[in-house]
C-alpha cells in the first residue's frame, strides 16, 4: 500500500476517534436526548464534524510525499487547522448548551449558557452561579418579593430581555416547586389533542410510570416533560408537542 494512502488512513482513523469522543461529549453529556433536537444543534454540529473529520485526512493525502523536506511542517499545519476548527465548533456548541431546565410558572424553560442573565449572579445561591459542565440541571424559579422588581422583569421580558427563568438569583431547588408543578400538571390524555394518538402511545410505552405532563419550552422545538404518579416528579423529556 502506498505511503500516502497509509498516512491518509491513519489520519482518518485518528480523526474519527476524536470525532467519536466529541459526539459522546456533546450528545450524551451536554445535550442529552432529546435536548439536542429541542435546541436544534444536531444537524449543525454533525455537518461541522463531518467536514472537520474528512478535510484533514484529504489534505494529508494531497501533501504527503515521502522524503519531502517540509512534510512535517505541512502535517503540523494541517493538524493545527483541524484541531482549531474542532475547538471552535466545540466552543460554539458549549456556549449554546443547556445549563438549566427551569420550572417557571406553568412550564419548564431550557436555559442555555448564553441565555443566563449574569447581572445579579452574586445574589444567587453558590450552586447556581456557574453553569454546569456535566449536563443540564433541573431547578425552579420564583418571582421576586419586591413588586417593583417583578414589574421591571416583566417589562424587560416583553421587550425581549431576560425573564425569570434566565436569572439564577431567582433559582431554587426543584423540590420547592412541588405544589406549583402539581397544580399545573396536565393529564396524559390531553397529549392526544396536540399529537397523533399512535405517537403518544409509543412515547408513553417507555415510561409506564408517567401520570401527567407539563410543557417544555426550547429554542427550536417545544417538547413535553413527563411527571410521575405524584404529578411533580420529573421522569423524562419526550418528543411530543405540548400545544398546536
């Protein structure tokens, strides 16, 4: 086998291994299913990864020539460019990763890293001051006691600014939201109003302990959060529409 082909295949194998690690990081830790669909990151990241994985080895195939004086430099430049492209893609995906899944009034909101309002971060509980790197965390958000502050948040949200769900200083453990979630929980039968009955049946088969649900609001695709028998315990997120 020609040396160029061997170099190409070796580079492709290394690139594929790194790509696999990146996929595991993104789709199993940062964007656990089905949140990668809810936030619309799947297609963009896979295309970027495919280009990165194939372009580097193809460039190696073009420049590789045994005995070439600049071969090491050429390969080093290709590797640096490839790693830089991968790093940029991962950084972009990391900035858009879901940090918090926040119960807010009558639904859960997916809050990404770039959505977080940091202006009053020093007033938040320590556990909520830094966006988690090990996957999104479930929390609740409460309205501030001060009427003027509530009014300011309302008008800012109406104008496209941050709402209660984007403000970590208002976060509380989800266990404190038990009664609020229970009051807003909707019966499973209502899912048939917004989805094909077969799709609902298929989705619920995997979660036989589900007894109710509330909507999940996300950037690209709203979904449904299934609740347990007490109608407040989160069981899973499923790809069903919460409204029409």
